[in-house]
């Protein structure tokens, strides 16, 4: 049937096939180990990615909260600015009204005093010059008041103007008293 040579050839082939199978087994085992390592690395990467994703979701949540807080603060600030502008406008109106009131009182007072002393021309001319001077000062004051910027305006400046007006009023009242005494002397002399 089979010759010895043929059997030896078959044995050699079987040995070669066993070596090839052994080599393939080693290759397979090596590939399996590599696949296990790759699987392990892949699982590790997936785990790290999940951890990264969770951290980023937390950061995004914190950022969204901060953005909401910033938006809330921005709206509060806008409201405060609006209130401030409204308050500033009301204060400007009140100051202008008070200034006009003071000026009108002063003008009324001066007009009443000038009517009382129409009979004395020279003294009336002096008084009238003073009234004109006061009107110029009031005009200057109105110009200053119209040009006052909110930043430049202080209550101290307003008080100084009132003090100056009060001093001017006292000075005019003294002059009125002097004029009254002069008129009284002149009337006594005419009798």
C-alpha cells in the first residue's frame, strides 16, 4: 500500500502541519492577548471619557448657573440705573423749582421795595441799579444752574448761593432802613 518513502513524506508533512498549527496557535494566542490589551485599553478610555463627560456636564451646569446669575445681576443693575436716572431727574426738577421759588421771592421782595421808594429818585436809581445787578446775578445763577452737570452739582454750592442771596437781602434791607430814615428826615424838613 504505502511505501516507506511515502510514509516518511506523510510523517514530515504531518510534522510540518503540526508546526504550522503550533505557530498558528501561538499567533492566535498572541493576537488574543493583544485583543485583550486593546479591549482593556478601550474600556479604560471609555471609563475616562465617561468621567470627563461627567466633569464637563458639571462644569456646564456651573457655567449655566453663573450665566443665569450674571443675567439676574445685569437686570438688577439696569433697574438700579433706571431708578437712579429717575431719581436724578426728580432731584433736578426739585432743585430748579426751589431755585425759581427763591428767585421769585427775591424779585417780588425787590419789586415791593422799589414801589415804596419811588418818590426818592436818586435813592431809587441806586436801588434800581442794585436790583439790576441782582437780576444779572440771578441770570448768571440761572445760566450756571442750567449748565450744571450732575457730577458738578453739590448741596454746598447751593447753600453758598442762598447765603449770598441772604447777605444781599440783608444789605438791601439796611439800605431800605437808611432810605426810610432819609425820607423821614426830608419830610420833617419840608414841614
